[in-house]
């Protein structure tokens, strides 16, 4: 069965510090991978998605970047965090193979507080 | 711009009631529609996926229907329980956007014991 792991679950970072959130998927190959942000009282915002290694599409101009160094690994980064980067970050994957065609599955999320 | 709207924004019902959550979307050209559940501070759990060629999907006490022509989907929860309390989100994969889902703002459900 497929699983998705995301870490760290919680972090508190000072303004101006770097960020690295990591996500890995197991049990499938060549998934589409996504990073979403859910700010307090707001809906889900798609930040980045990737259809393959090294292929990243950015949805919103911002202080963040994403990388996909391996097929099932997706990393969200920032060189210098802003207060506005605080939020709940969710990694997700989908596949277009016969089973679960196009279904989106989420990780448990990473709560980031920037002080 | 394609949008997904969920009504009501919040719902409080006594235990045992059958209830309906509504989702509307702006274009009938979709690949699929997916319903999720989110508990406070947690990730989203996929409940039901309806492909564009399907009319409904069922899982246990949950039944989701899809009417593409009218741009609507409903999630029916039978015999609600306090454990059903959560936020329910609807998401649509529009053909125009390919790989990306558009999410509704969600319905916050509280089932009182």
C-alpha cells in the first residue's frame, strides 16, 4: 500500500532563518507531488507541484522554493523566512495509474510558526 | 477563474440525523471530484473520488453524487455520529487546470451527542 510521510510535524523558526520541509512517498512510482499551504481561517493554497524529478511548477510568487531530487521525495525550502510564511503545510501525491486514478492523498502536515 | 463553493459553511446536528453537504463548481468540464475530511490540526483524508463518467460513489455511511451538467455534488452522511465531526472539503480537477485541484472552503460539521 502507498504511504506518505512528512516532517517535521511542528517547528518554530525566527524570521530570517532557513526552512526545509521534507516529504516522501512509498509504494508507488512516478507520482505527481504537491505542496499546499493552509493559513488560519483560509482555504488550501497550492504552492508547487511536480510531475517528475527536477520538474517543478510554481503557482504563487513567494519566498519559498521546491525541489524534487528523487522520484518520491519532495522538499519545500526557504532561505529567509517571513512572518507571513507561518501556516500549515501539506504535502500530497496523486497517480494516474489504473487504481486510484487521479485521487489525491495527503500527508499529516507540518505546522510552521515564524516569530 | 474556476471556483468551488461549499454550502453551508458550518452545520450542527444532533446525533443520528442524516445530512447533506453541498458543493458547486463553475465548469462541467472536469476530470473528477473528490471529497475529503480534515480533523483539527491534521492532514486531509480522502473519503470519496468520483470520476467524471460516474454519477455516485459510496463508502459505508457516505454517499457522494455528481451532476456535471449542473455543476453540483452532494455528500450524504447517514446516521451521523459525534465521530463524524470534522471539516469536509470538496475539490475538483478541472480539465482547464490539468494536474491541479481547486478546493472549496469547506463545511465545518459538528454532530452533538
